[in-house]
């Protein structure tokens, strides 16, 4: 693998990296000064040219999203999605904890580009540390005149608030997040209208992920052509990858998007290989919602295009969960199904009932009471819900379908074998005691 210069994580491990003083001494807040001398349209154009695709899961181009805002709008909001609700994703947390001013600089530039008067940084309720770190950084930026009225002595003003939700997976979905910010139950809204037209408080709103916005200062400072030179042409720019599970070095790493899942697991600069000489059985490479890879598919590239070739929904949050050969695949199936059944907000019948049926079937299989026909039944249930067939308000059921479908299809042999053998998973006794 070629070498790579860390950009997003360049300040991680530097003493005092959370302070404005250290951030600025390492070149921080230069990009925003440059951006404020450009027109907002020129900033949007530069981000478009960079082809910065959203890092929150869907990979939608940020510059294009920004240009969907109505031209005649008076009020605009920017919402920063720091809910990071996708299991086992923690890259946003690393960015906020180690380099909060990088995010704040990205927020100011994005707010200027879309002419937002107010930006909300929305965090999941469990993010106590990031909340306090970010709040301290926001206070520092206000004290220096980098936030508030006429930032950096320009004519542009923006207020930034750090807000914590009450904790639900759907609060990471952009319209669920908006409802939650408005103080309501975090129920996703029917789209259209999309937030760019009618979002927070029914005003034009841009929602972007933390990592997406952390890339923006670097695009402005180094230029779009630098950004498009990092990684493949369809998946440009620096990217964070999480690795968890029984690898020697679980963690959050930065590289370009030409890295493969195998390199992420085995390279000594990343996962460093499997612990105790165990073999990989299965990897969920994009958070859990994108689907599963078998051990023969680890050559998949962690970019925005390759995952589709392996039957996955997309790159997702680029957080790989590695499962080793000792794992009973029935438990994987059951745990995945249980997560979506618990997190479905219940507004849409297909999602509410479908996730719950999938959970019941997976639970039955895990308890050793499954039937062979359950495998087709669970596949049929998975296919009949979601935004893709046009039956739901948000993408949660699509995110539920892919892991279930790929686990059943790619590990069918083992599932059938275990169903035939009809022996319960080892944890059943303790579960029965708890339940
Ligand atoms: C159920 C569900 C949960 C989501 N959770 C998150 C999340 O925690 N963080 C995030 O940035 N995007 C999440 N998204 C995607 C957001 O709806 C939205 O696409 C994203 O915040 C846009 O930012 P980006 O364009 O910068 O990626 C979720 C989507 C769904 C359907
Ligand atoms: S699809 Fe599911 S999670 Fe999304 S709004 Fe409908 S019921 Fe809620």
C-alpha cells in the first residue's frame, strides 16, 4: 500500500489538540479566512468540484445538496449530524473529541456557503465527553470573535449551538433529527419536501454529517483538485474507517478510499490481523446496515461503488465489524434482527411489523426451534418493506433488509446445518434467566 498523510486525524495525539490555541498554531482557521474572502457561491462550487460525498451513510454529494436551497430564502439552518447511531461506528466521536475546532471551522465555512444564520450540532445523548469538549471549543471560538456577530471581522454572522438528543437510532435520520431538535419525538418525516426546502422549523435546512463537514476546511485550503487526487475518482478525499471485533488493533483509522477490507483487518497500521490466530468468518463493513461479507469477499474496496458489487447497500459509515470463526451465525442473525425491531419507530406498518417478524423468526432459529422454510420466510419479509419498494418513510427498513438478506444468503449452508441439528445457542440459558 502506498503511503498516506493523515488530514482529518492530523491533530489526534497532539497535546492540547482540543484547544483553539493549538489548533491555530497548526494551521487551523486559515481556511475559513480564505473562504470568507470568496463569494458563498464560489465556496459551494469548490465543494462541488471536489465531489465531496456525504460521510453519514448515503454518500450524497455535499455541494449538490447545498445548491438545492431555494434562491429566495430568508432563513436557513445548518444541522450537523453527530448522532452517530450506527453500531459500531465511532469516527465522529473521535473527530469531536480530538479536534473539535476542525469541526467548528467546517461548520462556519458550510454555514457561510449556504448563508445559514444558525447551526445546530446534534449529538446522541450518550456523547457526554464530546458534548463538553465541543461546548468548550464553541465558547472559545465565541470569545475570539470566530462565532457570533461578524465572524473574523467579516459581514457574516452565525450562531452555533451544541444540542443533545434523547437517544434513538432514528434520531440520526435527518428528518428524525430535525423533529427531535424541535423538541418533539424523533419521528422521521415524509419526504418530499426534503429539508433543503422545508426542514427545521419548516425553513430551508442543510443536514450534514460531522465527518463531511470536517473535510470542508481542507478542500478550501488545498483546493478541489487536491481533494479529487486522493482516492478513486468516484470516492474522493480523506476517509475515516473504524475496525472492531477480535482484531489486534481495533480503532479508528484514516486512509483514502482505495483500501480493501482485508487491508483494514490485516495491515499492521490498521487492525493488525486477527487475535489468537483466529480466522475471519464474516465482516459487516459499513456499520451493520449495509450487509455482510463472507471470508472470501475481503478484497472489497471501502469506497462508494465497490460494496454494491458484493450485494451490499453501500459504504455506509465505513465501520467494519469483524466476526471470527467461533461465532454462531444464528446469533449474528438474531442480534441484527433484534436491533431493527427495537429501533423501528413504528410509524410505518411494513417497517414496524416486518422488523418485528424478522426478529421473531431469527429468535426462533437462534433458540433451536427454527424450520428450514424460515430462511425463505425471513428473506421474503425483508424484501417486502423499505423505501426501495416505496413502503416506508425512512431508510431504516432498507438498512434492516441488507444485513438479514446477506447473512441468510451468504451463510445459508451453516444456518441450514444448525437448523437441522436443532441445538440451541450457548447463551440461551442465561437469556432465559434474564428474560
Ligand atoms: C435510520 C437512519 C439512521 C441514520 N443515522 C445517521 C447518523 O447517526 N449520522 C449521520 O450522519 N447520518 C445518519 N443517517 C443519514 C442521514 O439521514 C443523512 O443522510 C445524513 O446525516 C446526511 O449527511 P451527509 O450528506 O453529510 O452524509 C441515518 C439515516 C437513517 C435512515
Ligand atoms: S420506516 Fe420505520 S423507522 Fe422509518 S419512519 Fe417508518 S416506522 Fe419509523
